[in-house]
């Protein structure tokens, strides 16, 4: 069984032209099947401001009304996704851009209203791997943006970390999957002010203790929840850190284990 790498990149790479170019140069050298997942960076907010569409955030999460959904679809599935695909092609890495609607790959349901109405935000229900298997076995790299669909014609804004986790889980039936979250820090930090205070290994028990003692920065918890969801669903390896960890095993990062 081949090993597949699912790699998610965030705004620190997407928003920086030089950083993105450098990452793509390195990413294109990774041998074997791979999937790239990207978020939206700051471009959607910038375009919304230019179009006088109010940007509404609650607890760090974007409220996605109809006008906002139009903007993020244009930015995520259009501008950012196609720019990444074009740069990969320039590096002889054959790639195809995807939303969850393409090939019916990721089906979501609109998040139910509890205390907050997030609007057109999707929670992943199912990943269909048939199309991806054909592409990956023919050395084509899928590049996913943070848009899914509900099978009834509705696109939904969906957390990119969750998409990466669900893709890694869904593809475990075909490959040995590894999941990498690349962001601006060296890993999960004991002290958010000190980039060298990396917690190099976190398992289920230590995660519980770290949460109880409020050691982990609150913004990291949803990402870590996705990590543990993946590792408990047969994903072979889950790591968090700077993208350098993909190319240098000695580069400091956090590894998640059961």
C-alpha cells in the first residue's frame, strides 16, 4: 500500500507570494501521491471590504451569508486555487483544482443553528474517494479549497483543517495516509510567546491534561481536535508545524499520537 501525504497550508503561506512560491517549489519535489488543501487567507476579507460587504466574525469564525459565500467562492475556488494549480504546473507537478462539489468528492450539511447562525457553513458528512483514487494513481495532485456542497446545489464554506482531516481519513481505505498541518509556528507551543517551546509529542492523555491546565492556546484546540479525529480513524501519522517539517525530519514540530 502506497503512502499518501495530505498537506494543509494556511494564510501565512497563501498571503505571502514569496512564501507560496517557495512552498510550491518544495511541494512539487515530494514523491508519491499527495493532496494539497488550502484555506482562504486574507484575500476574501480584502475583497469583501472593497465590495462593501460587511465581514462578520464570531469567536474567530466567519459568518457566511449569501453575499459572503459568493465572495469566498470566487476567492477560494477561483483566484487562490487556480493560482496554486498554475504554479504547480510550472514546476511539472500535474494538478487539478477541487471544491467538494467537483467529482462529488466532499458532501456536507449546513451547520444547524444552535446559539449562533453561521449561515452557509458546512459540516462534512462524507468523502467520496473514487475520483481521487483515479487521479492519484495517475500522478495527478488534487488541490482542495475550503468549499464543499450538500448535493442539492448549495455550496458551503467549510473549515479547511476539517477538510484535510476528512480527506486523510477517507483515503485510508486506499493508501497509508499521513496528515500535515503547516502554519506559522514550529508546532503546538507550551508558551505562545516562545516559538521554541514546542510540545514535540501529544497523545490523548497528555492532550487532556494540557487542556485542563489551559496550557495550549485556545485557537489551537479546533486544529488539535481534527488531528485526534484523524489519528483515531486510522490515519498513520499526524504532524503540526512549519512547512519545513515536510522536507527536514529534524525540523522541530509536533507529532500527534493515540
